[in-house]
C-alpha cells in the first residue's frame, strides 16, 4: 500500500464529510499525517478502515490544534478569529464523531474519546502541544494492537 494514496483517499473521504460552508481547508502536506499513515501500513486491516482511521486521526489532531490556537487568538486576534477557531475545532470533532459512527467505528470512538480527554488534561497541566499530540498516534496503535490480540488479526487487505 502506498502511503500517499492512503492520504489522498483520506482527504477525498474528508472532503465528502466536510461542509463547504465551514470553509475548512485540509492541509495538503502534514508530516504527522504521513507518519500516521506509515504507522498504519503494517496492520492487516481492510484498506477502507485504514482510510477511516487516518481520517479520524486527522480530524482529532487538527481539532486539538485549532482549540490550542485559542490562546494565541485571545492575545493577538479580534473576536471573529476567536469564534472561528472555536467553531472550527468543534466542527472537526463533530465530523470525527459523525464519520466514525457512520463507518461503524464505535470501539474506536470509545477509545479515542478517552484518549482525547487525557490529551486535553495534559495540555491544561502545561504539556507542550507537540508532546500532547504525540500521544494520539500511540493511542491509535494501542487500539489496533488490542483489537488484533482479541480477534487474531483479520487480514482483509482490500484495495
């Protein structure tokens, strides 16, 4: 599987999920996204599921970033930017929940909701955004490892 193709397919899926009215642009190049795609590569799960998991990662990652930007907005930008930042972060979280639920990823939602809370608490207690965001890929891998050990590793690697 080509990681670039996985990222492109994820971006296409998210473009279908995101409302044009929200005016949220997907980053065309994101090192964290490329790293997460590479981390998903060895897992014997269906390709479509990898696309969905990568999309969930992207949405959560960027929701955390947008909400973290609030501190900068409060000091440097007018109220309109502050409101847009809040709404963008909340919107990405909503799309994450909607997409994951639509794709029947309820166990992933449960796992990542708990991880999201832990990340937010770490940020409140002064953990850097880089260190906090580094926890997200590991949470996804832990989820996949746990699923793999429970199911014996379903190997439906469809393209």
